[in-house]
C-alpha cells in the first residue's frame, strides 16, 4: 500500500485499539456520544422530521436498527433518520474552526451497525473515537478558508469519511479495506452553502451518515476505489474542493494529539456561531437582573463572517428563528430561557418579542471581533450600559460542558419522548460503556416505548 496521507490515516484507524485511546479522550468521547443522544431526542420535535422519516422508511423493509426516541427501521433508514434527528433542532456539536458538525455523520451508522451485530460497548467507543478523530482531521486538512470560499459545506463533504472510519472499525477492516472505504466516502462528498437557511443544510449531515455507512459496507465486499482520495492531483478532495489543502494536518501527531478534543458542544438549540452571544446575554441578564422593560437598546457585535450568516436573517419560521441573531437576542432577554419552546410558532409571533427584536436589537459586523467571539452591550432606560466581551461560548472546547451539564441537557430533551427511567439508564450505560457487553442495551433504552 502506498505511503500517502490517506493511506497513513487508514493504517492508523485500522490499527487503533481501545487501550491506545487515552483515558481522558475516552471520557470526552462519552460526553460527545451522550450529547448526540440528547440532541437526537430534542430533534424528535424538528419540523421536517416527518419527511425524513418517510424517506428513511422507504430505504428498506427490515427493522434491525433503533431510532432514538422512536421504533426500529432498516440499517440504512435508521442511520439516515438518526443522523437527521441529531441535527434537526440545531443543538448538536460543532468543530468551530471548520464549521463542521461531527456527530450526525459518525454516531448514527456506528450505533446501527453495532446494534445489528451485537457489538460491545468497548468496540462502539473505539469506533466512535476513530470516526470523530478522522472527521476533524479531514476537516482540518481542507484549509477551511479556501474551502469555504468555494461555497462548500463541511458536513456534506467531510462527514462520509468519519462515518466510514467508524463503520470500518466495527467491521474490523485492515488498512487496505479502510483505504477503499475512504475512497468510496470521498466519492460521495457533496453539499454547498447555497442551501443556507433551508432544511437541506441539515440534510447534508444525515446524507453524510448514510454515505459513510454505504462506503464501509461496500468496501467490506472488496469493492475498489481510489487509493488517494484526498490529495490526488486530478480530483482529490483537497485539490478539487480547496487550494490543495493542508494535508500535514491530516496526519500530524496521529495517536499523540487527539483532535476530537477540539469538538465543541451546544447548550442551546440555536446556531453554533451565536452560542457566545447567548452565553453573554444570560450572564448580563442574570448579573444585573435585566428585564425587557428596563432595556433601551441591545448592541451585538459579531465577526463579519458570522454577521453575514446570522446578523440580519429573518425569523419568519422556526428554522430561521434558530439562526436569527435579532430574534435570539430578544427571546433570551424576554424568557430568560433558550430551549425549543422559545422557537415555537406562537412564541415567534409574539408582538412584544418581535417589536423588541426589530426596534431595540442592533446587530453589527465588527472586523475587530474574531471567529465566534462577541461583544454585547445592553443600555438600560436609566442610561447605564452593561458590557460582556465574550471570547468563547459555554460549551466551547475552551470552556467545555461538564458531564452533569450534558446529563441535564439530555433530561430536558428526553422529557415527553422517553421515560425518565430510560433517560437515567442511557446515562448509566454511556458512563460505563467500556463494561457494556452488548450495545443493544443502550439502544433499547434510547427507543420510545
């Protein structure tokens, strides 16, 4: 096998064993898995879920894989639908440097295959770690600024690689088969920002999950693909989708520096890039006991890139409201809460919330603000201005959620979807995943009964 970047990554994934994953990384993988399950439970309230459910049901007649918060479908159907559930209400993880949501592509296929085959919790944890690490490394290698300038959306392009790594690990691929799985994954890479503001931007994630599953299952049969899908001069992903990328980031420090630790989690169902604003708004409102009637004006400074995506977006439907900075600012200050109830049609239509968003919230682009940082200023009717200069959001890799905070998120998301006892069982099983003999126990708890 050739000594190329993709081959080096394939060899690492094929040779990875549970014992080689540092204890802290294993615990981080558990956090991310638990968060993904919480996000999927919340996603059962997504508006377009019924359409994806119909598509998933049409993909096969068998029923060997569980739907989180649902029943059972085929291997392909469960992978597709769970992938959409994780991302449906925009509360899943994000790798901020590449605007890439990792879990919708990696975890659904791994869960479906592990359940079908009765894999151990240790095998599932290892597979998910392999998929997450592959995802972030492939994303880093895109040279994101050049990649994004061409209009590409990371989840649809990068996602199949992460899914294929997790599937390959569960199937026990050697380096050669894993390399073919990566080639097949890259042949399905697609998704652009032309769909921004529509549910199709989320469909990229669940389609990426299904593509990763298909890549792995097809490679298992011995199907052949390119042996260098990432840096091939004629159509390699990094050359075709970017400016040649940064392939050194794909393989540098493999096994020593775990890039999955840079994955951030979201505490609130809203755009990943504005979580810092929500963090600042809660901090200011609680510290100074601010109520809408006390506020004369709210000024929100965003980086130009974040402003272009969220600064002026209308909030005339649920999905856009989850992305709209004026609406999010108004609803957080009105309700002192930010969960799915704050984005229901009746709440969006509230005249006081709407008037505040239009009249008192001023969002601007500021070249001095970097990435997803923000400066939030609230001027009171008494003429006092309170300021929060927030470099990162709560949940960011630099300010991570604790296991307890993730459990609280799961309990909130599970309410009305699965029994409280089932939610507690999920937490226990993920906490002790390396000692679980058969992951069907976990999927049994995650289904609605």
